[in-house]
């Protein structure tokens, strides 16, 4: 079934919203204050689904970031998570000959949570550890959603887990090979999230189905813009963990050896490469704006959900541009005052396309802008 095909599917009979939504909202606040702020802007039924999806993605991210887990163990736990969410979709991956094949059946999430929490080190934050222990509640809530909603979430988490397992296996401080590799990485960790959100938006706002194909293409770019912003902001923290997601080819072209990133003094060639990446991220966020303006004006909650993410990313890129010698993400993190300004401005402009474009131009002033290839009809090759 096409993700944009209309469906009269009803929610499972007898389901209720009694799967302790308060607890799950507290989990969301614990692991991401930003998404705890933006998700409630969505219509209530959609917010529940998106909140659940975010928690599941965050569990996959916790597996990826855990230094005590070997690459094969990360693949194993991601496969178990996939099997929990949607066994039929996960089965082909789970049957691969690698160590990930040994998934457990008959689990409501308790067995996986117990096994995983024992492997988490002190590097995992207490809030993330608690989220892992509450996996059965998250799975129980997932089971209340429609088949289309569950499948959209499952496809996202499974694709994310597969991609993260692959990239983690080859992660090093040497970075990614080129921009095509960066596109693939961003697709697996963020582009698939954009595709999932698009499916969920179209499911809850049927009028958007007619724009589904265009939205889906733009969604991949939307996710890449946000992910590139995170990569640039967190480059030093990632480097300290032994990983780098910057594309070597961009730095080679600028005349900088990426192997020297952690030790060399900032010079013009390195700054040139960073500016090019800032320009690419800016260009992807322009497409994110186009995506947002395809959402019906009366859907102010969904528009605000998108706009807040775009504007906060733009302000972060500007902080990076204005602080070229930064050495930590905290140095370029936007202030709470800036967040409040984003919230106020987007609420004022969200229902007006012209005002929204002006707000984008104001937030992005001074940023370099690179050109992007034409939109394709498919995701980056996986």
C-alpha cells in the first residue's frame, strides 16, 4: 500500500489512551526538551503518535551512542527493537547471518529492556536509561495506533537501525568519504524521519495526500538540513568519541587534511570547508521551508512544529558562522531567549506564507548558500 493511499482503517477496538500518557510525556521531557516543546503543538491524536515515534527513535539512538556496545551488539539490539515493533517487516533483516539474527520472540519489550539496560555504561544519561526501562510502555502505546501509523513508525525505526549499525561499524575520525556518503548517512538518521512524519501528517490531514509525492521528496531534504546542523554543532563531541561525519572530499577540495581536524589550528582552508557545509545545510533548510508551506494554512500546529525546528536550526547555523573557532556544541547552542523568540515569531507568521518567507530570510541573514542538485523521486541509495 502506498504511504499516501487513503485509508479508512480504524484504531484497534477497545484501545484507550490509558497507557499512561503522562509517564510517556515525562520521558519525552527527559530525553529532549526541544521535542517536548514542539510535539504538543501538533493536533492531540497526531502528537501521541509522533511522541511515541520519537521515543522509539531515541532508544535506537541510545543504542548507537553507547560506547560499551560493540558494533555487532548494536546491530543485535537494533534488530531486537525492530522485531518488537513490527516482526514481519523486521524478519528479513533479522535473518541475516550476522550476530543480529538472534532476536527474541514473545517479548513485550521487558526482556529487551532488561538485557539492554545491563549493557549501558555511565555514558548513557539517566533519562535515557529510564526510557529503555520503560520500553514495554512505549510498545504498548504503539499497539493502540492504526496499521498505517504503526507501519510508518516501524519502517522509520528499522531503516534507522540498519543505517546506524552500518555507519557505526565503519565510524572513525577520518570522516565520511564524500557528499554522497553524507547524504546516505543523513537519510538513515533523519531523512527517514521526515518520510515517516509526512506519512503521519497525510494520514491525519487527508487533504495533504494530493501533495504527498512532493512532500515526501522535500522531507528527505528537510531531515538532511536538520541533521547537518547537528553534525556541525556536535563535531567536536563526536570527534572525542572517535567518530566524524564530515565529508573528506569537501575538505580536500578546500586544501585541508581532515585527519588534522582535532589538532590543527583553525585556518582559512578549514573555515572554507565549514562554510560550504553551512551553505548546503542552509539550502536544505530552504527546501524545508517549501515543505512547510505545502501544509494547509489552517494546520497551524503542524506548521509551527516544522517552523520551530527550521528556525532553531538556522539560528544554530548562524551561531556557527559567527563563532568560527568554536570547540564545543555549547559554544554555538542557541539561548533560551532565542527559542522564545522563535516560538513567538512563528506563531505570528505561520498562517501567512509571505510573512513566513520573510521570517526565514531574517533568521538566515548572513549565512552562505550553496546550490543543491534537483530533487529526485527516490531516497539516496542505501
